[in-house]
C-alpha cells in the first residue's frame, strides 16, 4: 500500500513495486492521476487497486484497508508517502490553520494508515512499514518550520514504533530525501543541478523509490528503527 501514489516519489515507488511483481493498493486525493498510475502498474501483470482517499479521513482509511484486505488477502508493506510540503511561510507569518493542516496530513494521516494495517501485520508476524520523512526533519528548513516539525515527528514515530513492534516481525523504517526533482510521465530519473548537495544535483524519484523498495525487501531483514537519508551528501544549510 502506497499513499500519495499519484505523482513523484509515490508514483515511482508504486511502479517500481509493480515491476518487481507486488500487488498494489494505491491511495491519493488526486483521483485522476492515481487511476492513470494504477493502469500503468497493471501493465506489469500485477493486481492494482486505486482508492481516492484523504489520509486524514479515519473512516475512509479504515474502509480502504478493509476493501484491500478483502480483494488481496493482506497488506504486507505500507509506504507512508503522502504529505504536504510546498508552503514556504516565514514562522512569524504562519497560521495555526497551516500548522494544524500540516500535522493532520503529515503526522495524523501517517498514524491512521499505519494503525489501519499494523493489526494484520502483527497477527501474521510480518510487515514492512516505510515512512517518507525529509532532511527537513533532521536539519530543519528555514521558512518551513511547520513542515520540518512534522517530519521530525515522523522520524521520532519511526524509531519509537520500531521499539514496540520489531520483535513481533514488523520492521519500521524511515527515508529522508533531500531535494528531489519531480519526474514527468516518461522520466522517473529526472535530475537537475542543485547547490544543496555535494553531488551537485537533485535526487530522482526512482532513486528514492529504489531505497524504499530495498527497505521493503527481505534483503533489508536486519534493518529496523532507522532513518536513512537519501540526499547526495546534503549541505546542512
Ligand atoms: N520532493 C521533494 O523534494 C521532497 C523532499 C523531501 C521529502 N519529500 C517527501 O516525499 C514525499 C513525496 O513527495 P513528492 O514531492 O514526491 O510528492 P508531491 O508532494 O508532489 O505529492 C504528494 C502526493 O500526496 C498526495 N496527498 C497530499 N495530501 C494528501 C492527503 N491528505 N491524502 C492523500 N494523499 C495526499 C498528493 O495528492 C500527491 O499525489 C512527501 O512525504 C514529501 O514530504 C519530498
């Protein structure tokens, strides 16, 4: 199950999972783009379900997970990718409404999706949860204090939850991208020059998807409770 699967890292992750033969549950509020990704994924011969769903809507999230379990039997992997990040407000100009909305989507939404799937994972003693945080949650980004706070929370949720469930077979990890250039429909490897990394370029959607895929795989069977930065060696400004 991948949230925020319509575009960017979420879309790339969905398609990379499909390429490896995983059935998919795709969630997003952007229905049109989501259904297109779903059709794209099916070309790899996997089952793919797409649900227009706001991750902050508790009832809907539970409904989606119930329907997905009915159709696919179980959910083994959850990628909590949906988030808001584009607003750049100076701290003194930011509003309570903005802070609440960011926490609602980026933190509570992630909580709701995780809670909806984790019961089944614990019952089967198998699960992989990968949260998408950000370098903003580690170093903090100016004019994104609200966003940085939510991603710091996601990193803390990852390590704390891992301590509760690792010994029961559910491995929870986090990836923290630096700057990522959005791909278009043809090119998930799109990158452009960036002064924010020592590699001198942004990361691509596919590079992020590859890391998520690795953490979801059995090759990552001894990794839990980690936040892995994928940032081309970030300049910590
Ligand atoms: N792009 C970057 O430079 C960058 C850097 C660091 C971290 N990240 C993180 O990576 C993740 C993906 O970012 P991106 O830039 O690839 O994608 P994006 O921000 O372009 O898209 C996010 C997706 O989430 C969906 N979404 C937003 N609110 C939702 C909600 N309430 N319910 C369901 N879906 C919702 C959107 O419709 C969209 O499809 C996010 O968690 C973001 O914080 C991105």
